[in-house]
């Protein structure tokens, strides 16, 4: 395993992905890649400064620590919503795409199987899967993106009111996880509704099972009707991302 390296962590996840059929899921995956690539390029982060892991309905980007996090945040708050509106304007109602996003920083190592290992990555995944971020997107029908940043990103950048990143636009939240509560900052107000509701309309358990979505491991080649993992995308197990990991955001084969 390599020594842990400081990185910026960017995560995207598609809302209600599992409710779509295979054709719609394939379309949404292509659009998700386009949105992620556009956001990173708009922030001045080219393919040499990032690595990507594909989780089917999500993408994870590890970005060089020297890349501007402020530029990335501005792209997420301006360019990405504009692109999502353009995409959804041309898409059918069943192919509309809305996203949850997390920006965090931390140390991540790579093992001999090219898996990503690190507690900071685990925490970012739990913020992405947290009930608060899900509810924030669900309760804002006029917005196609809900963004959450880690404590370190808020302390290092947001609270200083850099251009285009007003601190007052972020609200502190606490995200419950099986390993305890995690502090974070949500762009916009905290949702007022039932935070237990899942994307598919059911009630999420009070505590996550050991094999939760962010860390589910499956055999290579498996396909799930939920659409969470497809083809050789093996998800994350014990904080380790394995499977179809690409360098510099190259798309590889689409299902």
C-alpha cells in the first residue's frame, strides 16, 4: 500500500437512480460523467490532476491537493446547476437528473489492487449517503444539486468568504453514521421534513447496516436491479474503492 497522500475528494450521486429502467440508467451515467468532467474542467482541473472511481450511480474523484478547491466549489455552485438545467430541459421526465455532491479533503492511500483506502474517504461517503443531504435535495424541487462540504473545507475556505463563496450560504449540520456523528456544512438551509425518508420513498433504518450503499462489495460481473452497481464496478468495501477505477476521468465502457 502506498503512503497516504493529501487529496481533495469530490463525490456525486444521482437521486432516485434505482427507480429508472436500464436505458434511462445508461443515459444518466453518461450525463453524470459529462457533468463531472465539465465541473472539473471549469475549475481548471485537467485529467492529469485527478483519478476517478465509478460506482454505477455515483462517481468519486480524487483530486491533487494543489488544485484550487475554491475554483471547484465555484464551479459546483454555478456551472453545474446551469449544466443540469440544460440537460434536464432536453430530457424526458423519467430521465431528469438531480445530484447530491460532497467536497472533502483528507489523506487517501492506494493498495496493490488500486483500491483507495482512508478514513477521510469513508467520512465523505457517509456525508453523501446521509439523510440530511438526501432530504435537502428532495425538499428543493427547483434545485437540481444539493452540496455538502466537510468541516475542513468549511474551515479552510468557506468561512473566509472568498469571492463567490459566501459563508452565510452554508448551514452547519450533523450527520449520523454507524461510527458516530459527523459535522459538515450544507449549502442552503437545513431541510425541515422527515430526515428518515430514503430516495425510493421507504423508511431508512435508524442506523446503517454494515453493508451500506457506500461500502457494498459485490463479485466482479454482478448486476443489480437497483442499478447501484453494474458490470465490473465493485463499490467500496471497508473504506476501499475497488473495481473500475480510471485515471484522469477517462470513461471506459458504458453499460
